[in-house]
């Protein structure tokens, strides 16, 4: 079996950057412009004053930490749990995770995840509802900023009852060794291990929340990794492959990864907003002009997902759908 390399190489250039910050309480036309610019230049931005209650986020984080604290033997019995192995084609990382569908599953699903499955279920539902609403609001601001007449052209897909969105808790262990004298020491990149290797997100939009532990890096240029500082007050939002296609290449689905370079556990919760399986992925007509001809073939999310799972984590699957 071929496995992905777990160590980052010293040939990589590390260049920390600050992501654009979008304040959702600011004036609407300022917000739409900022979002469009961020998605064109970075594919990523932080959003503050996002409206998801602090308490909803805190409960979700607590539920995640409680779950990962359970004995390995118990966690390993759960079909929704994974450790080290990512996808089905030999990729590995220093990570354990829980992958949940966002369509309300029966409480039975959560029997071994939590001591009180009904509490876990309501915590996850409240969080999912909060981030889905946030994702829809952002997608509507994007449509407006891009001059798409149908404001719900993007958001409708993830609001659909049969949307294939997923929620993922990722838990990254610290490097507990002699270098770790001071728990708050600034990250050293010399002992970096890859928690989740380089990839782009296949769906429409990702809403990521992490605790105050660094690790996320994006790559705006080949061979250069840009660490981004965590902000527990913000959600980190990124463009997925499908949104790159639906904006006919104006927005970019940027490669990113997570490294475990801290002395503390990093935990993140990602909401991956996806359309229903049978949805056709086509840009609204205003996105295609003589100056910007259509770049991608038409396909369904089911077709794209099938290709995604047949390839390695870091492969640029979107290129297979170019005209
Ligand atoms: C990356 C984004 C999401 O975490 C995910 C991942 C999925 C998985 O872990 O099962 C994939 C990966 C992600 C992209 C390529 C394929 C599929 C692992 C993998 C090797 C849940 C998703 O939708 O795509």
C-alpha cells in the first residue's frame, strides 16, 4: 500500500499571512465587495459578528472533546469514527475524526458517541442549523456581489432537504516531546507533522471553527505554505471546488492542510455545505461571458463525489472537469 508522506519537507517555504476579515454587521455593499475580493484572491476569509450563538459553539466544542477523550477501543467500534487513515486510497495523517451527515440521523446513531445521546444530538442539530444559516447568508452575499440576479442561486443547493452536506470533527494530537517546554511557545515549523495533508474541499463552501491552536496552512503559490492564525471568535470560510465551477473560475478553491506543530490539542469542526447528489453543477448565465468563456463541463455532485473518492487526497480532481 502506498501511503502519503507524513512529514513536511524543509524545501517548503513558510510565509505566515493574515486572512481578510469580513464583519457581517458592516454595511451590506462593503461586505459583498470584501467577500468577492477575498474569494478571488485567497479562497479563504474569516467572518466575525456571524450570528452563531457563543453557547451553541461552546457546547459543540465540549461535545467533541468529551467524545475524543473516550477510550480508543470504544471509538474504534464506531463506523463514523476514523483515525490516521483518510479516505480509501492510502492517505494518512496525524488525526482522529468523526464524520457526520447533517440530515438528522436517528439518535441510535449517537449511542456510543455520547453518554447522553439525546444531548449530543440536540447540540449537533443546533450547531448545524447555525452554520448552515451562516453559509446560506454568505452564499447570498456572494451572489449579490457577483451580480447574479437569482440571490439564492448558490444557497438553494445547501438549503435543500436532501443536501449532502457533512459535519466533521477533527482532533489533532500535539507533539509531546522534549521540545515542548512551554505550552504557549510560538509554533516552530521545524518539527512539523502533517495532520491532514494538502487538499482542496470538494463541496460548495466550508465553514470551519477551531480552538485557539494553530495548524491551518493554505497554499496560494506552489511550494509556499501560508500559516493562518486561529481566531476563536471567527469562523474561517473557504471556497470549495463546486463554487469554483459555479463562479466559472472567478472564485478559487485553494489547497490547504493542517499541521500538528503545537504543544496543545487542536480541535476543529468543519461544516462542508454540499448540494443534493443529483444536482447539476452549472454557473449562473451571468458568470459566462465572451471575455470569460465557460471553463468547466456540466456534471452532477454524485459524479464529482465519485471521482473525488476514487482519487488521492492531494490530487486536483477539478482539472478532470475542465473543457
Ligand atoms: C476533504 C474534505 C472533507 O474532510 C471530506 C474529505 C474526504 C474524507 O476524509 O473522507 C476525502 C477528502 C475530503 C477529499 C478527497 C477524498 C475524500 C478523503 C479523500 C482522500 C469529508 C470530503 O468531502 O473530501
